[in-house]
């Protein structure tokens, strides 16, 4: 069976990722999602994208190395 590629994290994927993170990072991501009223999966995507590219808003905008 072949995995289907997705453009965005699913809520289930976000829960799996959150479960693997240290507590302080998980709490910070959830707090940020609550603060800006975004789904947690979007906040996780934005956090990873901004790590890879400081000018990216999300993965669609991400061009690794551009923001360094």
C-alpha cells in the first residue's frame, strides 16, 4: 500500500507529533494555537517551516536556506 501525500498535517498527525515532544514544547505550541486561534496542526507546521526558513509563513512558503 502506498502512502498518500498530504499538503497539510492532519489533526491526528498533529496529536502524534505533540505526543512525542517534550512537555514544555507541547505546552508552548498549544498555548500559541489557543492565543492566535489556529488549529494546532497549523501551528506545528508554522513552527517547523519557520525553523527551516525564517521568511516562511507555512510549508507552502518554505524555501529552506532563504531566510538565513
